[in-house]
C-alpha cells in the first residue's frame, strides 16, 4: 500500500484514557504521524489511527522495530554503539521479564498478551501453565516453533481473548511490551480483567514516558517508535487506566520507580 492510500484510512483517534476528541497539544511529528498530549487528562498518544487489518498487514511490529533500529543506526551511530557496549552490563532482558513476573506470581495459568516470538513464554512455561496471543503472523510462526503450535493463538489480542479463551480461569495476564502497541488499550485491559480469576494479576511493562532519558534525548528518545508505539504511559496515566478497567495497581518496588529507567513496570490486581 502506498503512503497516499494509507493516509486516506487515517482518522482522528479519541484519547485512549478519557475518550476526549477535543483539545490536544502536539508533542512530536514524524512523517504522517503525530504524538499528542490530551489537554483533558494528560495522556500522550498517537492522535490518529489505522484499522487492525491494515496494522497487521502493513505495520508488522517486528518489521517496524527493525526499520526503526536501522533508522537510529544511521542517524545516531554513536548512541547505538554505546548502547551495544553497555548491553552486556544489563540483566538479561527476557530473564528480567520472568523474574519481574515471578515477583508477583509463581505458578498457575498465565496468558501472555502480544507474546511476539515467545522469548518470554519459553521461560515462563517452566513455572506456569502458559499460552500466548500474537497479532503478527511472522512472530506467530516463530513462537509456534519454539513452544508448540497449541500454545499460541493468532489474531488481534483483545478479540482472541474475548472469543477464544474461557473467562475467569487465569491467574496471570502478562503484557510485556504490548500495551504501548494496542490502539484500544482499555479494551485490552478489560479483556485481561475478564480472563482473570478474582484476585488475579496483570503484569505490565511498557516505555516510561516519565523517564529522564526521554526529557534529555527529546525526539531521539528510544521509546518513540511510530506508529508501532501508539500509547505513551506515565505511572500516573497507566494507574488511572488500570483503575478504570477494574484493577487496583500494586505498590511498586523502589527499583521500578526510578526515573532513570526507560521501562515502566506495573502490576495490578483484579478486585476479589
Ligand atoms: Zn484524555
């Protein structure tokens, strides 16, 4: 699809937190995409949207990530080099996803929203009875090879969660690098709420819009990925959305509250 025909499919996106289509302030423009801040509630998000089928076909997240990484490499070779050099010092990312999840839950039935290539599931199935849902056909193919075809459901996450999984049967819903991609994050959170048993947990990781790095790096911040990332949460806006969807956010350990982190970690409990 060329840019012109895609453009005709863009429409104004209401604020994913408060629903307002009113006043919004421009934060960043890249190509045809604009990140805006809602004047009513402070939520930061892409202010226009594309339908799910177009997203699946033309904006495969893994492909977008590769394109964006290539772009950063060309525009910011020194930063990318430094980031490569420091990577071995960081705890193994996928190991961290599991340890963070296990801080809140250690066993039971788990569903991973937006499981990508199943890097997390490969580790999680050692402890949990775990399955994943993924939109990107390419990632589904890889994930099925890694953990077994029966453990990966393909399609728009919210739709699959609502139609193909039993409500009230799961102990944990993980959303690790997922909610920033979903054009209707409240529907996804409500779907997670529906799947969970009373007292069940959702564990979320997404880019931290409040990070110091975002302020320092401005438009070059690594969290800006357009249009792959369509929601830009702060701890406040994510807590508010979780509460709107029937969750109570849990107290966050100090290590997760540091503004130096580009990642926002949050767990929340479905009211019993
Ligand atoms: Zn709003």
